[in-house]
C-alpha cells in the first residue's frame, strides 16, 4: 500500500513545483530523494528484505567453506544496519572484538567509523555495515592482533556480500581500505590513488576511502581530513545537505 501512496505524493509534489503558485515549495533534493525511492518498487518491501537477509545470515552462521576459519571463529559476523539502507560501508574482515561480539566494526576502528557516520548526520541503524569476510582470519595460537584475509578466503566468502548488496540495493557504497577494494573490485591498488574518487560497483557509485584503523595508526590531521572530504562527497551523492559546521569539521 505504501508505493501507490508514494506515487500520489510524488505527483502532488511535481505539480506544486511546476505550478506558478509559490505558497508551497519542495526542494529539488527532496524530490530527487523521493524519486530515487521508486527504485525499490520492484523489490520486496523492507520486511521482505530483512527476511531475505535473515536467510543469507542463517547460511553464513553454519558455513564451513573455509574449514580453518570455521574451526577458529567464535561466531560469524554477518552485518548490521538497515535492510533498506541508502548507504553501505564495506570493510575487510572481523577482528578479535568483532569475533567476540558477532557485529562488524565494534572495536576502536569501529568506534571511529561510528563517529564518522554520526558526524555525517546518520546513525549506524540507518546505514548498513558489512565485511568482505564473515569469519575472523585465524592467527597462530597465542599471537595477538589480526591479519587481513587472503585472496583465496575473500574469493570463497564474497558471494555472501554480493547477496547482501543485491538485497539491500544501496544508492551509494563506501569501501574502507585496500582489502575491501580488492574484495569488491578484484584488484589491489594504491590507496592514495584510489581514494577520493568515484568508482562503480555494478552501476552503484562506490567511494573508496581509508580504513578507520589506518587513521588510528596515522594521526595526521591531513589524512583524517581526506576521509572526511570523501564522506562529504558521499553526502552530496545522496543529496543530503552539508552544514557549514560539517564542512569545517576535522575528524
Ligand atoms: S569466511 Fe565466509 S566462506 Fe569462509 S567459512 Fe566463514 S562464512 Fe564461510
């Protein structure tokens, strides 16, 4: 019932915008956002999308395609957020904190990502966050820290992320770090050359930026500012207003 109602609203807004009467006004950005929401007319509603994601999650929970990771993980880390999200963040793999909690980006890097999202005027519940790999890459016993996934591990797991993207159909995606880029686009590149530019993932605009853990290692204000500029480009692509305070913000 929601889509016919949305169509009526769209028609009414168009009429208002095109009429000579100036009593009511609708911004081009608002109209574009409503029009964009029509993209979802042919896909299941939000409850349907949540159910579809649930079915993929059920398969991931019991997945043993990488026997060594299935043995070493505490649990799989599927993804979190809005099944109807306009914006999707993609990282590389769970670390120790994520493996313990079963949720992506909850450690120190995750807290920084949350701050970035909130400074964008969004919340973790509004976007969707997932990784290329759903299991924590194993480490030799007693060795602290995390390791990046191997190309073989990414190739084995990427199908689940592709299913998540196809169900959610985000308007914009953000790849966090070189490993996420390699998992999504199949090629490893130099981050300083890749970031800050629009790329495309099957016709969905893809912004590449540094992984938050890189910013934790490299506290240079210049590098932090670059990530923030990438996020402002994302807000513009989403037709979201950017305040003066946001424009002057440094992470
Ligand atoms: S990393 Fe992915 S493919 Fe490998 S066992 Fe975990 S869920 Fe399965």
